[in-house]
C-alpha cells in the first residue's frame, strides 16, 4: 500500500494503564509510517482535552490550526514520516521502541 496521508483517531479509557496506551500508539504509528508508507497522518483533538493534546505532541504531532466543529474547538494536528523518524530517537519513544520489540502483534486487513 502506498498512501500519502490518512486520519487517525485514538481513544483510550481513563482507567487504561498509560504504558498500554503509549505502547499501542507507538506500534500503530510505526505500522502506518513504515509498513503502510503513510507520508502524513492527521488527527483532530478537542482543544480542551489538554492531556490528549500533550499525549499527541509527545508522539511528534504538531498543531496545524484550530477548527470549530459544531461549536466545539479542536486542534488539527499532523505528523509526517520524517518527523516520526526523528521523534523516535527521543528518550521516551526510544523506551517504547525497545518495549515494542518484545511485544507480539498482528495487523489484519
């Protein structure tokens, strides 16, 4: 598959272990960029959801612009392959990369 861009939506229950949400996000993003050859991934996050915004910033997403949809404010965020590869060298993502290498997972479809 050679895809130029796509939208991503990730939602985690508050009770989920932060390591699980971080690790699954890392694995999925890496799959999208490396295996599916996405060049850019976009997502929309409620501006008021500061923890989700910070979570996404930690994975290399950048705020592109603010959107208003049905009277709610969102950030349109993006991450591209080059930025992802650079961000993977950060201390936090480096730890996740090591943990991901020990996890068995499979993507179907």
